[in-house]
């Protein structure tokens, strides 16, 4: 995915619209990630902090998709790759 929009990881952001973890997915988003996303909903903090909270679960690859203003998760499962929009921010 090409992601060329610069984003300051230290600017406070408000998080919203956490994924339900299953919308159209072959594999469900891990419950621990979903619970962290639900806890971030409505919170304001730097992106760096939110990403660190998700990465602490030690599941998949977590990164900021700045082109679309969300935090994503990539999970490799039985030779397939599954990408999730974990939570959006503004």
C-alpha cells in the first residue's frame, strides 16, 4: 500500500469508529486487539502512544495508514495475509 501522507506521531489525535473485528473478514481480528480498540474509542492521545498500546499485544504488524487516517493490523494466517482497519483517528 502506498502511504505518502506525512503524519506527526506526537500530535494528539482523537480515536473513533473501532472495527467490530469481523466485517467481511475471513479471519476475525483477535479479541485482544478489538478490546484495545474499544478502549481507545473517544480517547485523545498521540498516535505513537495508541500504536504502542496495540503493539504491546504482540499480535501481527500494527502501523498507521495515514493516507486514510486509521491504524491498521496485518495478520499472517495459514499462508494468507489479512489486513484490518483497527480504529480511525482525526
